[in-house]
């Protein structure tokens, strides 16, 4: 994948939406989620918040990707804004653009199978990992450190 751009219809928690191409030099962790996904609420998003708290922002950028492929009418941008506020999610969140069918564009282009999915990009902007479901924090931390050391 040469240009894994996020196809967003909207961004929340940022006035300057990050572009993956503009984040070269940093490891990027993208958490694909749906606000009505139990695994996203209990595992994926809390882990993304821990990644953000653990690593310096100049080394690791955390981005949320709200990829709705079910219950479209319930997961509107207004509901998402309230959800992010209530769960105190402060990192930038992209609303994945609608696709041809039920799958949103970025989710389809990146070959994601569901949510929660943690996607890791190396310092050169290459997608290096896609983890569907729950991944132990220690394993994710080690993987991020490996990607950080590759670019050092």
C-alpha cells in the first residue's frame, strides 16, 4: 500500500486533520472502532488512550477511525461527538467516508475485517500491522518500540 490515506468525511478533536503522509518520521497507531462495538469500548479505545499516554506525541501519533459498517442510523456524527466527550477521547478521530456498500471507504481500502482493529504504520508511512480484536498491551508496546527503533 503506497498511499494509505484516511478517507474521512469529517474529523473530530482536531482543527488540523492529520494526513498519514504528513506524519512520516513518527509511528502512527490508528484505532478503527464503532461506538456501539462492545470490544471497541472495553478494549480497543482504552488501549489507544494508553498508547497515547505512554509514548511521546513526537514519536507516536494516535488516530481514531470511526468505521461504521452496521447500525448506520444510530452512529451519527452528533452521537459520535457526544461519545468522544463522555469517554474523554482526546486524540483526532476521522469519520470513515461512506463506501459503495455497507463498508466505509478506508476500512475497505485497508482490508479491515471488523472492529476493533489496531493498525500500525512505521516511520516511513508503511502499514506494518493490522490487529483485529484484543491485543495484549505488552505485545503492542513491544511492536511500537520495534517500529520506533527501526527509524532511529
